[in-house]
């Protein structure tokens, strides 16, 4: 692609991004007003009212729930163990394993992220 065409696309993209931002602001205002009304399904949209989501408490809230629930605390929540990659995962894998094994592990523990354009 020529540099002139790329420059034109960047300018057009920037203008479109500004239009989208302005329209997004107006859409957010409209949504805020619609949420003040009754929930329902309409030809143009579905309005879902506020609801309560159950969460696992943390910190002081968790301690208080433990006090309140006593021995039944374990009937309210289940303990879940999860794993996350260590910092510098790729370097650690390469340091621990021979090349073939390291490559096999890295292949299964990584994915390619698509590029993107961030408008200023």
C-alpha cells in the first residue's frame, strides 16, 4: 500500500473515531434515561432492569459472613484452586526444559494476539 493511501486511511480513521466517540456519549445518555423507565422488550431494544449478583465476599465482609454463618460457611461457598502463569513464564520455561520440551509447553500456553489501532 502506498504511503499516501495509508495517510488518507489514518486521517479517515481518526475522523470516524471522533464521530463514534460523540455518538457513544449520546448513546450512553439515552441508555441512562431508558434505564430510569420500566424494563421490557421493545422492537428497538430490550431494557433489562437492575439485578443483584451474588459474589464471594472479601476482607472484612468475608470475616463477618464467617461469623454469621458459623459452621455452615462451607455450605455457602466452595473452595476453588486455580493457576496463573508466573512472571517471565517464557524465560522460566526455557530455563527449566530442553528446547523441544520448552517449545511444546510454550505452544500450548500461548496464543497470538491480533494487532490493533489506538486512535489518539
